C-alpha cells in the first residue's frame, strides 16, 4: 500500500504542467464560442472569433515551442483571413 502511494507521488512529481495554461484555456473557450457562433450562422462574427482564437493558439504554440500547433493554427488563421478579405473586398 505504501509502495503504491510512493509510486503515485513520484509519477505526479514527474508530470509537469506547461506554462501559460490560463492563456491556453482562454483561447480554448474562445474557440468553442466561435464554433457555437458558426453553428448559429452568426457570420461574419464567427470568422473574426476563429481568427482571434487561432492567432492565440499560434502564440501558445510559440510559447510552448510546439511546431504542430503553430503550423495548424497559422494555416487556419490564413484561411479565415483570406475568406474575410475575399468576402468583403472582392
């Protein structure tokens, strides 16, 4: 029993929380809100919300040094910006 508790405590010590968790959760919530707006067809507001959220996740990816987050969210941000520009100016 004591061995299991010591092992569990050591495992918890080895698991480190990534920095900027509150910022990551903020952008997660805004991303969910953007998806909700899209579900209710609140155009163009959901496009702005997705752009903001994805830019936030690019920042988080940079802070965490996670290239996959940067590439994914930068690509999505570019797609949303192109859509907004083409819809408003072309």
